[in-house]
C-alpha cells in the first residue's frame, strides 16, 4: 500500500473498482469524502478530477469486476446498483404471496426502483440475462402463480355455484356485491357496519 500522505499517485484498476463500489453503496458521498476515503483505505491522494473521471467509467469498471479473472477479489461480486437490487428483492419477498409474479413484472419494478434511487443512472438494460442472475442471487427457483387465478379451486367452485346462486336469488341486485370486495367491507369504518353485515349475511 502506498504511504499515506504522499504525493498524488495513479490509481490501480482495483482501486478504481473499489471506489465505484463505495459510491454505489453510499451514493450520498461527495467527491471530497471519497478522496478522504481513498486516502484512509488505500493510502493514496487523488484529485477531484480523478474521482469524477473514475465514476464516469463506473459501468465499465464494475463489468470488469464481474468478468475479470485477474482481480484478487473476484469472489466478492457486486451488483451495479445495489440499492435498486435490495429494494427489488424486498419488494419480491413482500408481494410474492399476493400477486402473480412474472419476469416482466419484476423487470418493470426494477426499472422503477432504478429511476427513483439513481435519477442520473447510466443506461442499463434489464435483459433476460439480468433476470436470470437476479433469480440466482436471491435463490428464486421459479415464479409461482399467486393471486386470484393461482388460488382458485375450479372443481370446488363448480360444485358450490348452485348453492351460491340459490342464496343470491333471495337478495335484490343492488344488495349483491362482488365477493372480491368483501375484504374492503371488513375494513370499513363503524358508520359502514351495516354494509359489512350484509356481506356477512350473504356468506353465512
């Protein structure tokens, strides 16, 4: 490691990669703060121009970090936009039991998180290859079908329809609601209790 406090030196490729990873993990860091971090971490002094030029090459440098066979820290693979990746993974965990997950939906949500968390991000393609890597990183084996279409037992539904129709025939049309809406009625305020009670009568 170069002696701390020395003259300005040329950064190695690994130092540049470390800098880009640092900025990705902590995007709020200013150039001056990154200069201090480099001096503390690697014992080198660089100019703000060097910081700026290095970060402009962030995409290429991080690609090299993932693909190079010569870097000593190859096993410590990083993603290009870690905050987006983390937000997307958390979103998947929370919603996988509530919605039908598809690759297109995950890619769409990833793009939204990327735009929100990295407003000035470089061009990034959410390709099928990226999706496969995302699934691998987060141990997603396959996309299960959830939600209405994934949870309906069609055979049981067919057996129950005659009884459901018979019950509904005893009510006026304006008192019959889509069964999907019952959860909303359960959560209504007290002044709407009669509406919730009506739904409970239909289901009784």
